[in-house]
C-alpha cells in the first residue's frame, strides 16, 4: 500500500525517526513523532483501523493444509501405515 500511495519518503522518515527514538535518552517528543508515523502508515492497530486496512488470511497456507489433510488416510495411525520390508538377511 505504501508503494501504491507513493509514501516512500514517509516510510524512510519513520525508519530514521525510529532509529533515533530507540537511542538512550531520546526525547518523549521524538517518541510521539514515531507513534504518529506508525499510525499514519498503518503500523499500529489504530492506524490500521483509521486506514480501514485488514490483514488478509494466508490463502496459500490454507490450501496447503487442505491438500495435506486430503492426502492422509483417515482413521489410520502412523504405525498402521508402516510396512515391514524383508531385507533378505543382511
């Protein structure tokens, strides 16, 4: 979204301000600025709500889990699926 909205400068400034705010003895005012950047960029819950953004479900992981569940035969344990092989008397 930041790329689509052309917010490269805002993202860069947020990163710079965050680095400064994490330093020992940084000012409360600087920390407030960082919080404002987080809100405006949708990096906080409040910012996501204000921007009306939602995190989409991971559809790829859901499909992968469905395929894995479909491959496993129902009602059989791992032990039941093991086969003994005749090694020919090694």
